[in-house]
C-alpha cells in the first residue's frame, strides 16, 4: 500500500503534503527515508505561518464610555430591561448600564463614538419631553424614534361640554389646530381660551406628534404647563387640560380642573 501510495504522488501531489504514512504508523513502512509520505507530524506543519494565542485586548479599541445623569423622578421609567434593549438595538451600543444611586442616578454608555453620540441624543430628548409627564410607554416610544407614515389622534373629553373628535394626520396634512375660534379643527369654547390656543403637529421622520402652546393663559399636559411656543411630544394616555375661571368672579386667578381631553394616539 505504501509503495502504491508513493507512486501516486506524481498524480496527486497536493494530497501528500497533508498525509502521514499509514504504514509508518504501523511500523511496517518499506520505503524508510525514501517514503514520499510524511513520517513526522511536525513535517506537516513545515512552512505554515506561525500561530499565536488569541488576544482580546484590542476589542475595545476605538470605543468610548460616557455617563449621563438621569432625573430622579424618571428613574423607574428609564432604568428597565426594555429601555436598555431598545437603546442597544436602535443605536448599536456595545453596552449600557444603569446605576440607580439614590443621590445621583446615572447611565453609562459604551460603544463607538457615533453610537454613543446617538444614544446620548435619544436619551436627552426622551428625558426632556418626559418633564411633562413620564411613563415607560412614552420613554420607549421616544427612544425607539421609529418613522411613521400617519397618526390617528382621538381626543376624549373629560367634561360634558366638550365633544369627542378623531383626526388622521399624515405628511400631506400634518397639523390640527385647537382654540375658541370656529375656524379651528378642535373647538374648545371658554373664557380663558385663546382664539388659537394650541397646535398639534406630526413629524413623520421622528414618528412623533407634538403639541405647541400658543395661548395667553396656558395649556397643561399631565398637570405641567407647556412652554410657550415650545414643542412637546404627546403619548397615548396623556391628559390635556385648559385653565378655567375660578368661582370667585372676575379678576380671580385661573384654576385647573378637568376641563380638557384624554389623548388617544396611534401611529401607522
């Protein structure tokens, strides 16, 4: 067998460089040093490039770490497994860790500089908009920031004097107006309501519906007054309330009650 195999070297030379002599292993090879198969396993490695132990020390080369504070009132809604998963998947971060220290809660981001920048941008945006009411659903929606084609806005009144309404917004028609003037899409009569009191605007690229207060006496979202002419993202389940005159008569300060709507929001 060994002789026959040796003769075949001229036909299949590429096979022999990777073969040990089977007869040598059985101690009955008749060719000795003239055998064209290898008699030593080390010969099979001759000429091969040297091997090195795997080195994982450079896996974090080019990565940066950044720590951001988290508002205490928002901690339980931000520091969840779901929000961590959404940020990792949407930004490509290598890692994200939460530290719920009672005095200084914070999160630490790890990844390429561009990934960390994007994760920080999303976190800061979500934290900003959650100043006017925070829930895990709102946090997840803001962090995911998925583009949309349309939105369905349903306003459910919290008092009998207001009517329910449904509006479908898209890139072609992305604005709904609210106020005391009959020209508005949402008619809200009241002594303290401005003719144009607030605007709803859809931004399809961000997948968000924003509300803008353009009134004199203010608009309140989840009990917090909206900034004048500033956009704040709405979320399903938010409560929108408008000021009413107090029962003390003319000149009295406005009061907040239940005069407003519950926001029902669905993106498509």
